[in-house]
C-alpha cells in the first residue's frame, strides 16, 4: 500500500491535535486505517478523517507509535505500508520502521436515521468561545462540565456563576451539550465546523474532510433563567461603570489570584472607586480601582469569588449589585456571579 507522505502527515497532524488534547488513559488511544477513512479514537471520543488511499487490509496501531513515525514522513515523498501477521512495516525513502498492531475494533462512526442535523453559521466558534470561561472545570459536575445550546442561546455555569448569550449563529440548535473536552478541541482547531449532528448517544462535528465524534450523555441541564428571574425580583443596590481604564491593573490582579492562591475577595464600593481586599491563607492584599458609581444604598460591601469577579470586570463595561449577586449585562449577554454570605 503506497501512501502519499504529505497527505498522511496532514492526517496525523489532525489526529495528534485531537488525541493529545483529550484527557484519557494513553493505553486506550489508537488509530485505525480502513477503506476510505482513518479513525483516531480513545475510550470517549474520536475523529474520522476521509482519504483516497487504497487500503488492502484494515489495521490499527497505538496512537503513540504513529506519532513516532511522523518525523520520517517529512523526509520522504511516499511511504509503503505492509501488514504482516501482527506487525505493520513502514518503508520510507531512506529507512524502515515497524510496530505492533492492535485488534481492529468495529467502526464507531454510525449515523442512524433518527438524527438531528444543524448547519452552522460563520460565527459559531466566536460565540461559544466567549462562553467557555464560565463552564465548570470540575469533571465531577457532569451536567455543568461544558456549554449548553438551546433557543438561540449558549449557557455556561457552575455553582457560583452563570453566563448566557443570545446569538443568531445558534439559531435552530436544540438541546445540545458540548463537553469541555470537545470544546477545547473545537477552539484549538480554529476552524468552523460545517454542521453538527446528534443521535441518541453520539455527537458529530462535520468539517467536510473529517468528522469529530463523541459520546453524548443524556442529562438535564439546569434551568439558568430562574437565576435571572430571581435577580429581577431584587432591588439594585449599585450600578458601577468606568473601571475599564484600569484594565492593566485588572490583568495584574488576575495573575495575583492564581499565583497566591487567593481564596476570597471583599469589595467595598465608594463614589469614585472600588476597594478590593484579596484574602489568602497567609496574607491580605488591598487594591483600589477607579470607577463611576451610581449608588442606591448608603454603603455597599460584598464578598465573592475573586477570579469570577475580575474576569467579569475584564469582559463587561458595567455591573449591578444585588442582594444575592453581581449582575453583568451587555447587549445580548448576561453574566451573574453569586455573592458569598
């Protein structure tokens, strides 16, 4: 079987990017060569890459073995692949390489008749990338470990914050959950998928020349609109703007939060500034930010997650203070950070 080295190298590049990003047991990663398709997968997800090579006998190799031959492809125009017994022989222009094969599993790429398909617009990636920061990073919170799309809105949340954005780029998509692992891969590829397909237990992202597929776990995403309904029933204590001139200081504060393992943040609002106290296990740091305040309460002090608050300040030009939360809102986007009591 003669393969064009350049084409095979581009396939390995896609597989490497996909499989290297996914957090799984290394022993479960493999790449299967079949007629018209190359499949790279692990225990959870995979990618199907279409090709026009002539494969006489299907075979599969460990993913790490395929990565090792990648440097030889750059030095050869073609590679001759020969499958003998339990080994694959890769014959390049100037060298040979061989590796063991694994049992060829059945193809996981199956599109049933009962499948929903949505053609995607040009801004799909841009919209979901803005929501990614608010998705839970705790893999134990399965129903929150990613983003949810329905009714032309994307939602992302954890136990302390909620982000919702409405966009025409999401029009028509219903009840779609994209896990953080798949979301990371989507953003890393930096290329708009043409369509999304969802069956009862699988999600497919179609890029025309290759398809990403993953298990689709069935669970009910929280009703995030209830949080905004609760905010609407509360009285606004303060409206704060004008802090975007302190953008560089905000970025510095975000670095301090990560470096010093800051656990909580106290904020006191005055007429023309925000007073911040960052608390860690060993020390307290104090900072001031210039701001314009329209205050409806004589004094406004609150405590909340420091990273969530600072990220909100960096992304939004204005926020409101309520009894239970900080409420950021801009055009078609809403972001709520819950207060600590």
